C-alpha cells in the first residue's frame, strides 16, 4: 500500500492537539503522527527541557507522541517537534526544515509552503497513512 502524508496547518497549538486527538480517536497510529511548531517562547538556555515540558503537554492530548523535543533549525530558529518528524529534524541539520520534510516524504512543492507556515508561527500536524485513509485524516 502507498503511504501519503496528510498535513494540517493550525493557528495555534491547541487546535493542532485537538486534531491529533481526533486522529487517534479515528484509529490512526500515533507513531505516525507528528506536530511541528516554532518555539516562540522566551525561555532560558535549556531549550531541550523546555521542549520536553511542551511535549508532556502535547502528550496529554496525543497519547505521548514519540520523539518530543526542541531543535534549532537554520533560518527559522528553535522548533518544537513531536513524533517521527522530530527524528527527521535531528538528522537534517544541514538541510534545515525543508530538507527534513523532504526526507520525511513531503513533496518538494509542499516543503517550502510548510516552512513558511511554521515561520509565520503556525502549528503543523502531519500523519502518514495509507492512501485510502489519508482523506479521512484530512477531514
């Protein structure tokens, strides 16, 4: 079966968390769900622990998505990421967010759009699903 990544863009983290919760309720595997947001908080030097604290809050709504953390991305600054996209970001330091999204399987035309949305302060939720279920995720 072919896999597609459904992408949702939200004006705030709470909306994204609700969407991820709904995905879980619809039977989507939370191991294939990611959340990505610019870390606009004014925090001290411990962005990793701050990211983990944010992740704990996200986890309450999303059944503890794997790989929660903060990562500095060139051209954007600190990002908070949960789920498989967090690992892709950690491994794509040189390629930035666009490179990580491409490595994650997002088509080139969409990677720059998503980067722009994140730079603008929006929260992005992504879920990998079989083609036939991707439309359900988008709803």
